[in-house]
């Protein structure tokens, strides 16, 4: 064939025309991925979302202080006054890898610019590791199709855009590289080459897990494949050492990282260990028992392994995964924790959402499942077919839990769809039908592939990358680009003392710490959930209560302002309970940064839930729209743009406040009680003027069904002598006289001289 024509020879390798085709398609896949992922750069080069700002700061710390200091780092700027043990609960591999790559390739750029580009490059290059992995399972054509599908998959590229210096891009890169090495190492007996591949497969999968906890998913198909492997016809002497080599490499590599070692010596290590033992023992059974009894004996042993796993988990000897991981395994679990539910990416997915995300990939995936189950598909060995089905179906199942995991639905459908299309193409092109029909078929597949990428114009997959970095629109509902947040962070940096403590909702913690270099009470790492609940309580309770909680030192008891019921429910100890305890428990040390590693002990001794937050400033964020009043220079405002004003119902649920007291029956409109008696209501520099019918524009004094509240500017706290809080900064949008979206950051000084 022409595609097999030799072009030139390098050593013993013949470079043929088909290799040129492979390189061309891979280059196209990487290029398409880069073009789509770089779209937000039109708004300016900035980090995306919230977590990338912490990851940038952590990478900067590595470069400035060295690796030893990084692994000993307790971040005093986070989670005041406890601090945060970085190596214990952050993406260590991401920080270390980025620092290494920066030293190798980024010397001519700033670190900030480098980490903006980093996910774009790594995410796009992952298409090559996807090709390598799927190629082992389904052949070169399947691998190339998988690379192309990967490059345009919306759930994947939207979590790997330029500036998205988060877990997923590097985690997926390591994971697919590890899966390629695993399947090629365990499915082909190449002696020492297989040994090396399996060792590095374990190392790269560990690096992936250290980068992103979601990579735990890839352990599911590996464990299930181990449980099926002895029932396949394999080379006994090869399998008996191949499986343990990978498992030992994986476990030892995971133990190198403090964060991953916790589940390695727990549920993950148990599943990998027992499934590996099953493979080894079954191969020994097959080696020393009658061939006719192999399946029976292995089935009995498999049953005992499963019972043992259930028994260990039921006994509590090994703890179960956290709720997010259990929810992924069982999508029917529902959370009773409003704090978990308040995170948008934890929203339960729906059929409509799933179809929007994966669209025609569903058709391709069904084709793949059909062929992989079909007995007539004789081109692929049984172990390849089984592994492809396991990982594909498991990925689709896992994705049904919540929106963030739709990424795995794409992974599963890419694997199944690319293999299915490759088989279908081969069958059609090798058939005796007319050439015009073959061309038409190829055109239909190409049309299906391109349709969701480019149509409809404003809702196509490619358009999902067309929005500004979060720091420029504040996480609001408006696709705007302003400097309100950068300006506010600069104000904090230049107008507050270096030891100032900033209170805000956790969404903004990483921005404050990284951009203003100030200490925060809570941030986007939900390390201590009761601290977040206290912050929510402070925003909804009365200003007097809030002042007492926020202004009090972190060693002062504020339980009477929080409520004893809340303190106990959030896992703390009331002051009266502490008084009635023995003398040894009363002799506790004040909570400090240096005690952070002993936090569990301190919790048992000192009831920190009931302590003050020790803040100096309180930051809130308000988003809405500015509506000009005809014939004047004044404006009306609507407030429901995705700022704190839109999160008030979550603040209420998280802090055990009854929403009906603060919200009208529509669950959105604030009551007069909220506006006049809650801290957030008083801090928002607006008051309700009228309630308007959007259809007739008729205004009413009282709220009715279907009416929208219209606000006017009204700053309640400005007196630095008599108010519990007073406004010291409002970002430029607050003063703007341009109609349209408003995104304003407000900073209040917590008045230390206020007398309740």
C-alpha cells in the first residue's frame, strides 16, 4: 500500500508514509487543542478561577525557599490562626513539576506568565498520551481519533484553559501516560521492557494522584481488570510478577507524598493490595491445580476476596473515602451538608447537562460498546476489549455524580467512541460497497464530529472557551472584564498593615492571600469546615453579634454570640462543658500557628469552634446591574449578579439560620428583616426602593410573586467612631456612571473601638 511506502531509514527504523500521517494528525490535535484553550487570552493574560492563585503562590514558594522548606511549610497566611500544612493537603506534584519546568524552560519569563501558559501546553500535549494509550487498546486509527476527540472535548478543555493552573491538566497528563505504560506493559510480555513500563506506570499514576485527587478514578478499572485477569488466558509466569511490579511501584510512589499516603494506607491501598494478591494466588492455583478446576477455584477465591474487602470496610479498620468520593461511587447518595452543596461544581448532573457536554460522542460511544461486545470483532484481543469496556463504562457511570465529573464521561466516550469508529471505518472501507458510499459515510462521520464544535454559533463547544478570566469578572454572572478585583487587592496591599487579618467568604481567600499578601481566615481549601460555618454565621447574624465574633481574639470565647447549639453541632465544646471538665483539660495552650500540626489534640482540649475570628477587615463582593433613571444622573440597581448577594441563602443554610426569616417565599428576594438586621444586609450599600413587575414595569411597595426588587445606593456604615464596621474602600465599579453590569468589591474596617 502507498501508506506503507518507506521514506527514509534511521538506524534500524524505517520511517514510512503512515508515520508522517500519524505525526500530522497528532500535530493537528495538539494545535486544535491549543487554539481552543487559548481563547480567553483575548481578554488578557491572567490566571483563571481561584485555585490557580494559590498554586502560583505555592510554586513561587518552592523556587524562593527550596524543596526542603516547601515540605515543611505551614502557611501562616491561610486559615488564621491555625495555618495550613501545605504538603499534607495540596497538589504537591503540580507545584514541584511547575517549578522544575520553569527552571528548565521559563527563565526568560516571569513565573506568573509561565504558570498561565503551563496548563495550555500540558493540557494540549495530553492528546499525545491519549493517542498512545488508546492505540494500545484499539490500534493506530483509534488512537488518532481519540486524540482528535480529546482536543475538542468541552468538559476537558474547559478545565484546562490558558491560566487554568489547577489540578486537572497535569493530573490527566500523568494519568494517561501511566495508563499507556500499564496496558502496554501488562498486555505484552516484553521482559525487562515490560518491567520498566510497569514501574514507571506506577510512578506516573502516583504523580497524577498527587496532582489531582480525581485521578483515583483510574484505580477502578485497574482493580476490576486485576479481578478479571486470572480468568483470561495469560502467560502464567509473566502475570504473576507483572501485576505486583506495578502495584508495588504505585504504592511506594504514593507513600512519598504526605497527601496521597493517607489513602494509600487506607481504602486505596487495600483495594490495590487485595486485587494484586488475588492475581498472584490465582496464577499459583492455575499452576498447581487441575486445569478443569481453574475457573471454579479462582471464583471461590474471588468471592472470599470480595467478602474480605466488605468485612474490612464494615469493621472500620480501614476508613471509607470522603463523601465526594463515595458520591462518585454511588451517585444516589445525597449530601446533607449545605457547605458541600453550595459548591457549584458539586451540583448533580442531569441528562440535559450530560448531552450538552458530550453530544455526538454518545453516538460514537454506543458504536464502540456494540463492537466491543460483538463476537465478530475479532481484530482485538479479549483483554484489550475488556479493559476498554471497563474503563469506558466506569467513566460514564462515575460522571453521573456531579457536574465536575462530566470530564470522565468524555474520557469514557473518547475511548469507546474512537475504538468503535476505527472498527467501523475499517469495516466500511474494506467492504465491497461503492466508493461514493464510502465517501458519503466518511462525510457523515466528519459532519457529526464537527457539528457540536461549531454549531450553534453562540452555544457550540468552541464558544465555551470564550469568557474572561474569573479575576476580571469576579465570578459574577456577567461576562465582563474589569479591574475591580485587582484594584481592590492592590488597595489592601498598600493601605493595610502587613499583619492585617482579612475576613471574607471563602471564595475570595486565595485572591486576597496571593495578590495582597494578607492573611485570611478561610479560603478555597475547605480544611476546617466549622471555620467556614462561623464565617457564614457572621455574615447573617446581627451586626452586633458579628462584630463580637469577628473582632474577638482567637483565644476569646464567643459561644454566646454563636449559640451553644451551633458550637456543639459544628464539632466544638461549649464554655459550660469546658468548665465542667477535669483540670487537665482546662490547662490548654492558646491556638497558634506553631500548633497547627497538633490541631486534633488542640480541638479536644480547647473548644476552638467557640473562639473569635480575630479579623481586622471584612470584605464583601456585590454584583448587579446599573439602570439609569431618566432625566437624572442617578441609577436604580438590581442585585442578583453572582456576588455575596446571590449566596445569601447558602450562608443561611450553612450557618443554621432559618431562610424564611430573611428571604421572601421565592427564595431569592431579601426581606426587610434581612436588609435591616443582618450583617450582610447592612454591609451592602443599597436599600430596596420598590418591587417592580418586569412585564408591566409597575412598581409596588411590598413584595409580590414575580416582582423584582429595585435598589438605590445607601451606605449604612461610614462612621468610624460609632459603627461596628465602616467602609474604607469601594472598587471603581461602585462609582461608575455607565449603565450595565456592576461588579464591586467593598472593604470595611472592623471597628476595634466600637461599644455594643
